[in-house]
C-alpha cells in the first residue's frame, strides 16, 4: 500500500491477533479481539515501533548516525527509540522534560540499560522541549555528527496505515468481519495513520478513539492536520476518512496520566481474565472505554470488535510505585 516510502522492518512479522474468550463470556459479546501491538521482539513492543519503522527508514535515507528523541521520563517513544538505536548500532540521545527522579523505574531505567545518552531539561513545556531537541540536533550536526530527530507525526503515522492493513488481513483470515476498533486518542499520529489506512482500504468499520489527553475538538484537529500531511507525503488522498471516527471523552477523568477507578478496574479485568497487562495512561482508559461501549450498546454483542493494545506496559511499574492503591482489589468493579 505504501511500498514507495522508506521503511525498515523492526517488527519481524505481524503482532498477535487474539480472541478474548473469557472477556466475551463476562461481557456477553460474541466476537471480542485484541491486536497485541504491545508484543514485539524489540524493546518490549508498543505502537511507536511501527512509527519507528518509517522514522528509521527516513533516518537511513539521510545517513543518520545518531537518533535524537524528546519526551517525558516515562515516554514509551523514548524507550523504543533507544532500543531501536541499540539494535541497529546507532547512538541515541534522549532529552527528558523535568528533573531526574529520585528512583529510576520503568522506561527510564530501561533507557539506561539500552545505553542511551540522557539529558534532563528541567521544568519545560512541550514546545520548549521540542525546540531544545531541535537545538541539540543542530549542535550535534555542527560537531560533525549526522543526527535524525525522531517524531515527525506524518512519517510516524504511516506505521498505523500499515497496521490497519495487517489487522484486517488477520481478521479476514480468522473469518472475522471486524466492525469496531478501539484505540487511545492522544497526540494523533497513531489514530491518524489508522484512519488513513482504513480509508485507503475502504473498510466498513467504526474507529473509536478514547481520548486520554485532549478535548474532542483539539484531538480531531490534530488528527486532521496529520492526515493532511500523510496524504501529501504518501501522495494518495484518503477521501472521506472522518466518517469512521468516533471520539469518546468519558474516560479522561482528571486528565492525562491520571488513573481513574475505571482504569484501575480495567487493568485488573484484563490481567485476571486474559493474562495480559494494561497501564493507566493509554491502554487501561481505552479498555475501560471499550467496556463502557459494550455495556451501553455502542458496540452491539453481535458486531466483532477489536481492542488495539498500543503497549506502554513498562510505565505500570512507576505508576504503581507512585500509588500502591492502584492494585487494591477493593477498588475493582465488575465489567
Ligand atoms: C502506549 C501508547 N499508546 C498510545 C499512545 C498514543 O499515540 P499517539 O501519540 O500516536 O497518539 C502512546 C504515545 O506515546 C503510547 O506510548
């Protein structure tokens, strides 16, 4: 579909497409599935590996020898960039907003093991962090290095256009006519790429975005800007990509990265019934959204539905260390 664009294979084949039989029994749904993008051989997996396939394609085209990436200390994108750099024999510089925490767990600890260079920028907003990352890349270039700055949203989105094709191929070969896919709504590249892919393939399904970060208008605007940039980059217009998109605001709770009673219940439900893990920033809220949609009939029992697990599970360790009540069974409501 996008074969003319530079890409490096990091996933070693499709991620698992699994039936959630115990969840089907508990929720009364007849065809419930998970696309397990949290499972991969590299860096503990996650959605940003698909973006990295195209970012690294671009980095390779430009002859880069060092990857520069910016994010919060718990960023999954930083961890997967560091893992990719390690695997490919590139250097990696990570710029974290904030100050070094007292203890290093989760992604930050993994970044150390992966051998990335790590700088803390102090209390900066997202725009300043981005500017400082660009400046760091310029300094590296002035010193004779060939940096590539990870993060172009349109290039990163291409990975999820490809994922849409992979998912629908797996569903069809399992005899499943997928009608609903549920994924987190956040910065936008994953969502935009997936919607773009669904439009190119003319799929008859609803893409439910459970917002974990922004208001509905801002999320929709972000996605529209990225889809426009992807259309330009790929040279293929998506047509009416918006008609499949539904944005859900009911799981955001007190805000980005802040657990909710529903996210606590979702983590335990998934672990207890299906044996895999969610974390509270992205996937638990998304899964809680799926349970709510199932409960109120937004996703009818007879329409095959898939939860797109975007990964991020290493962050769970830091989340629970910061708030042990997240594993308190008394907080768990039945789905
Ligand atoms: C696990 C996980 N899920 C979802 C997202 C959101 O993806 P996007 O930034 O493409 O909206 C991220 C972003 O880092 C993530 O780490």
